[in-house]
């Protein structure tokens, strides 16, 4: 059962990255909250919170915080959240 919950947690965390990128680029993609960019960003935040909540409930919080894979995923997600629109605006015209 623990492996299944860890799988679901990882799935939610990585799914949040895809919806964050789609939301930041303004592409239309179906999420739980609709097709808009804002809906995808909100869904991304929800997936990230749910995935981390599962990890923190199932494991010792210090083990989660010291897990390099989790820290890498969350760090990249935060970097994309903070800088994604900026970099998309710079590189979007190079197509």
C-alpha cells in the first residue's frame, strides 16, 4: 500500500509540472478546473499540494525534506512558477 501511495504522490507532483508549464505558456489544455491558463495553474498547485501532503502523511517529514528527488522536483516547479512567463515571453518569438 505504501508503494501505491508513493506512486500516486509522484504522479501528482510530476503531473503538476506539466500543467504548470501549459498554464504558463497560455496553451489550452483540459484540467480539472477547465481549459484556461489560470485553471491549469490552479490545478498544478492543487496537484503539488496533494502529492506533497501524501508524502508528508505517509513518511517522516524529515525524510521527505531530505529526499533529493522530492527537493529537485519541488525546486524546479517553484523556479518554473516564478520565472516561466518571463522566459516564455523572451523565447516565444523565436519560433
